[in-house]
C-alpha cells in the first residue's frame, strides 16, 4: 500500500507542475483554450499540492495548519466569485464556481476532520463520485478533439475525485498519518479502525495483565 500511496503522490505532484505551467504560460493556454483563468490555475495547483501532502506528508513537510487555513480562503474566494465577478466571465458558469468551492471545502475537511458521522461520509462520497463521473464524461469527449492540456486537466480532476472518495470512506488506509492523528483526537470516528491504525505497532502498551500482577498484603 505504501508504494501505491507514493505513486499517487507522485502523480499529483506532476499535476502541481502541470498547473503551475498553465499559470505562467498565459499566451499558450489562451491560444489553445481561447481564454485564460489564472485563478483556476492557481487553486488547482493548491488542491493537487494538498493531495500530495495527504498521501505523502513528509514530501512537503508542511504543517496541516497551513492547509486548514488556506483551503477556506479558496472556498470563500469561489463563493464570492460565483455571485460577483464570476457572472461576468464569459467562459465560465456559476455552477463551476460552486463546484470549485465544494472541491476546496472537501480538501479542507480531509485535513481538519472537525466532525464524523455516516451521513457526512455519505454526502462527501456522493459529491466526489458525481465530480468524478462528470470528468469521466469530459475525458470521453477529449478523444473527439485530443489535446494534452484538456487531457491533463480532466484526468487530474478525475483522479482527484476518485482518490478523495477512497479517502473519505477509508481514511485510515489512504491517508494513514492524518487518520491516525485525528483518531487520537476523536476515538469514535467511523472508518478509522483498520489495520494501519490498529496494528500492534500502533497500539499502546496495555500495561501489566491481571495474571502477572503482584498483590502486596
């Protein structure tokens, strides 16, 4: 499993590079897409960096606090954009901004995990499955007019949605270090009790057993 997590982290790190390239290559991106949205390029790079940090925390060695404060900024940014200047962007739609706000909110939740409930897990899982299915549709359409920029962005979204769904349902397996940290904070969290959390090496020493206790009279 460690190799799978590292491979996925490497994939999302390449995604960060991809979006940083798009962020600086304004002329080229505009010539291909017909428009340039620097806000989207930046926040997508942040999201994929967060995915990398979830899967391989030691690669960036950035405290969770940074992500916990950064992602709400993105959520607020897209909510404000949805009701203000986003309406004037000809190549965008309001629901795009809402979807991006939800995406960033889901990333924040992965790091903060303020509350655990089966309905919350079901809600996030449903969102990520919807998000992924939309980009599966986009990938299918990419074959009609193939271009590496389109494939790159749609595959990145699809992979992120799939992995986020897996993290939501099985956090102890797909982000063991974060899940272990929050398991200590909220021992009753559902979905956290798997072999990576409860393995003998992770458990505390139960102390002396009754059969071996010495009674002094």
